[in-house]
C-alpha cells in the first residue's frame, strides 16, 4: 500500500506562512494600492512558465489569531498542513469573533486569518475539510470552500472530482503539498455497506460510465510494481452507505490528474468495471477565487441553493 499517513509539515513551511501573513500586512500599510487585492500571478513577468508561481501583489490585510498553535497534538497532525480558504457569510466584528472562537476548538488548526471585507476565512492546519466545514456551519453562517493549497502555491495546486448521483454522491479533493506528496480527502454516500476499491483511471471519458475510463493510472509504467500510482486503496462504507477518507499519496502530482477520472468499485475487486466515476477537474488554489457573483445567471454565492452544492456538503 503506497498510502502513508505521516506529517510533512515542517518548521520551514510554518515559518513561510507566518512570513507571508506579516509581510502582506506590512506591504498593505506602505503600498498606495487598495488593501483588499486578491492573490494573482504576474502577467508581465518574463520568467518562463513553471510549476511554482509567484504573485504580483500580497494578500489583503487580515485579522490573525496566533494562539491556535498551542493546541494539543491529535491524530490530525499526522497529515500535512494546508492553507484552506472559505467564503463565510460575515457582516460584522461579532461574526468574525464567533467564527474564530469556534475554530479555536478544532484540533489540528494552527492559525486563522479573517478578511471581513471579502468575507474570507483562511485556515492553516491539518484538519479535514469536512470537519472545518461543519464547524463553520455550526456558527449559523453559510460557508463555501473556495481554495486550498500551500503559501508557495503551485501552478495547479488543487483538484476536485464530484460524484452527482443518481445513486452515489460524493466529492474527492486533492491538494499538492510538495512535489512528491499529495493530500487526498473524500466523502461518499449511497454506497452499499462494506469495502469498495477506488482508483484514479487513465481517461475522463464517461460516455459508458466507469467502463470507458481505461486502466488504473500508472505513469511509471512499471509492471513489476505491486500497485499502480492511481490505486487509491479501499473505502469502508458504514451501514448508512457513507464513507470518509483522508490521507496522503506519495509521488502523486495533481497537475497530472486533470481530465482523468476517479472510479469507485462495487467491491474490493477491480477486475469488474466500476459502479461510479467522475472527472478530475482543476480546483482553485489559495487566493484564486474571491468572486461572489456567478456571471452565468447573476446568482450570488449565498443565493445559490443547497441543491447546487450537493458535493460541497462533504
């Protein structure tokens, strides 16, 4: 099994995040530019395109809580830390305090940044997305995940695969931690109780469902390997047909997965075609998705119905 649950969060990463937060605050005080500018890549840069990108501007000023790092160690700490961004329906300082107070109770969270003007909450830690989403919603405020990654963002740092039924629903989130490690989180409902194999397959062709997604993704092309790189192991569905997974995968690069498919099988046997499949699509990284208005129909993020966010409930 190529999965390993180990911490790759280092002191250097934590220091980089702290430097980013404080340098952005200092920059915003000295710069004549508007303070609430989102992170963006520099279109005028002469640097050739590469996997790691730089930013033309610093993040907006943030209200930052530095006391969360004193929390006790938990099982979540074996996972690598990521910076996760939510858009939260906040209107005043009272909302900010309520959100921060709630997040302080969650194990695995190291730091919280709040940008009230943009209604954005940035969370650094190893806590699963499901846990953070539930905590934010328990404050009575709507929350939507809008980005995930690391401070030194990769050109493609995150991806998502959404299963939209009619029987099996779920979402799989993949985030690049470093060049040799990806973090994976998944939630499913509608499965039969028991164990189900799942994998990343070669093609995102769903014309015949899982049957047209090809073989399990294996860029190494080494027949002698015990398992292909795209083998994600086993999901264990409970009596309600729900399965939750969070872990890491070595040598997996998110950029190589865009346009492929994630497949779930009826049992642990992958010799038969899978019972559900969904295409892997690029997801927003940190600072890339602050829009509140859909250009398609003019619907705001808070006016959108929960039906349109089935997968984001996980």
